[in-house]
């Protein structure tokens, strides 16, 4: 397969995205546009100088810049524009279903109402469903560097918008903020009917993945790279069909791996883990879904069967109905039958 053939194959695969922070899809050009119209001065004088700052040695260095960028988002229209830009981009890459995170506390902590944030995101998602045929789920993510009490306040603020939210997640600085810190708020979120996911095993150890499973009772792991350190954990993931939402370009940019050839996704597929490919924060890490598939496939020399398995896993691990899963998985298989 030449690189061009590989790119063409990837473009045509009907794809899901299950791990995407909407604030992480904030492209510098749009950031400057929104900053200008909101009369906010960014610390950078051009798109180029901002992009130059996107060099990270670890998760925290990235988060510091990511939270800074989000500060220009003030109004419902800003959240709408951010989400709509993401949807049109992934539509062009043949992504047909998305399950996206938003971080309410990043905004409520600086005085923006929960309603402003979620209304803009929700309206764009609905427009995308109607006009682009992209189905979606919305996940409210608690920031783990803040207290559990703050997460409880977020849960309370979300109550009037319960019908727009499908699940809750846990993100931000992993080391030193284990899942167990949020045991009570996850239990309360489950009682409200939300599905549960959590970032675990990105920088943190395999133990954090166990905690996410056993204490938070999550049903899907975001990242989970470190699971391969623990054979009993791998067995548990396989037996319980716990999916991992992997983000290869993110892992490379945040130095979770040294080079793409070291990415564990091929090993995970070999073992029968329900591994999926996602973009995490595409505006910061140099690529959306197709670029993540492409760079991974190129470095690990993935064959067509492995690419097909990754796409199928995306639908399998999603929260769409069983009927819809079957329909999409048939479409993926039909597509690969046309690719020689
Ligand atoms: N927030 C946005 N991207 C994140 C990541 N990769 N890990 C933890 N928190 C995040
Ligand atoms: Zn993430």
C-alpha cells in the first residue's frame, strides 16, 4: 500500500470518534477570530506564534495552554462556532458518529453559565445531526485537579439539561488525582442515569485503570495505554469487553510514547482488546481522525483487516443502539469488500 492508497482507504472508512474534547478542537484561526470579536487580547500576536507554543513535554504542559485558549469562549455563539467547526471538519473525513466531551468547570470557574456553554454545543450538535447526518452523544467531564465538591456542583448545574447529556467523564491532570477521589460523584452521576467513562492509564499507572473500573464502575476507558503493564487487567478488559479510546497523536505529542512505532494499539488488537482510534485534542496535536489512523497505520504497518477491526471497534464501543451498531458495522465490512 502506498501512502496515497492508505490515505484514500482511510478517508473512505465510515468512522466514529469516541474521545474528543471540544475545547481541544479549538483551531488557532478560530481562537483569534473569537478573541477579536470578544475584545480579548491573546498573549500571542499571531496564529504562527501561537502554534509555535504547541510543544509539550507532558500532559500538564499541554493542559496549561489548553485552559488558556478556552478563556476566549464567552458566549453561546462561541461554543456553537467551536462545535460546528469540529463537526464540519470531521464530516469531511467521513466520521458518522461522535461522542464528545465538554469541560463545564473550565468555563463555570471563570463565571460563564453552564447554560451558555451547553446550549451552544447542543445546538451545533443538533444542526450536525440534521444537516450532516452525524449522530452524537454528549459527555460532561469533571476536572480531576479540582475537588469532588466542585464536581458535585457541576452535576447539580447540569440537572436542568439532563436530557442533553449522555454520560460523565473524568479528565485533566491524572498523576496525583486518582479515580477514587471521585467515587461519590460518580455514584451520584450513575444514579441520575448517566453513563460513566474516565481517563485512566494515560500518564497514570495501571492501578488507576483498576480504580476506574472497580470504584467508579466506568464502562469505557479513555486512553488506558498502561493496561499492558498488568496481565490480569488485560484479561479483565477482554472478558468484560471494556473498550479503550486510544489517541495516538496525543500520546506522541504528550510524550506518553517516544515514537509512533512504540504505540501499543497493534499489540492490543492482537490480544483481542476492544481498542479504538480517536483524536483527543486535534487542534493541538496535529491531526483529526484520518491523520490519527494514517500515522498509526504507517508506523505500525497495520493491514486492512486491522484497519477494519479498529473501525468496527469504534461502533461496537459506542453508545448507539444495537440496531444502529449492526447497520454501521455492515457498512464498514461492505466498504472493505470494495477495497482491494
Ligand atoms: N483534557 C483534554 N485532553 C486531555 C487529555 N489528553 N488527558 C487529560 N485531560 C485532558
Ligand atoms: Zn482526553
